[in-house]
């Protein structure tokens, strides 16, 4: 089976004991939609899968609608392909922060923020944090950790571009999983 490898990043599930979705159920749900090589990573909702057709935007709409129909609530989902994750890691502007996964986060944004939106966010960045926006990714270096960052809590309200954040450990793990899924399909085709 060929197809392209994608990663779906869910927001707002399994946070604070609310909107509980078990990862085994999420895997079954993706398989039921006809995707293969489905794997999940941690409880916050990260799914690596292979799709025969569709681009990230079309897959996002399809998965969001099916998810809401099944679970009864909306979860914003960012679907990205393997090359997007490779670029995200390659273009990290804070390599020195990458060693401590609690201090470096990447936000997958629904769209690239405008210059005005980015400028408004920059005005609020007065603490130890630093951020950089590259296309539809916001990199956040938070030296005291995300949990203690007042600025991190302001990002969604000030930027007003929907997104979902992942710590650097999750980013690297998802890239590795997606890379393995990409290799496994070519290996399985060779063994046929």
C-alpha cells in the first residue's frame, strides 16, 4: 500500500480530565476512515498515519467532521505531512534550547500570522521567553519551562491564529515515527 505519511495534531483532548479520548479508540477511528500504518503518541492526541489520497487541508476537514460526529465535540486538528515536520526540525532557530524538551515548543498554526499579528505578540514578549515565527510554525523558547510562562498563556489570545503546541520531545518523536512509517511502506512493498 502506498500513500503519503501525515501527522494529525489534536488540540483540546485529554486535558485536565476533560474530553477524554483513549488512544486505542483513536487508532481504531483512523483505521475505520481507511488510513493505514496508524500509530499514536502520548495522550494529548498525536496520530501518525498514511493516506492514499487527499492533502493536509482536505484530510483535516474530513477527520474533524468524523471526529465530531463520533465523540460529540469539536477538536481542532492540524494535519501536517512528513516534509513539514522535517522542515520544522531543520529550521529550529533555538538549537541550544532543544536539549531540554520542556523549554522548547513548536506551535502548528492554522495559517501564517500576518505581520500585524506577529508584531502584537512581540509587544507582549517581555519576559525571558523568545519566539520566532516561520511560516505556519511558532517556535517558543521558554527558559523557565512552559508551565511557568505567562507569555505562553497569552499566545492564543494575542496572536488569534488557532494552533496547537508540542514540546520538542514530542516533535522529535513524531518525526521519527513518521519517518519509520515512510520507510515501512517501501519495505513492505519490496517484500510483496
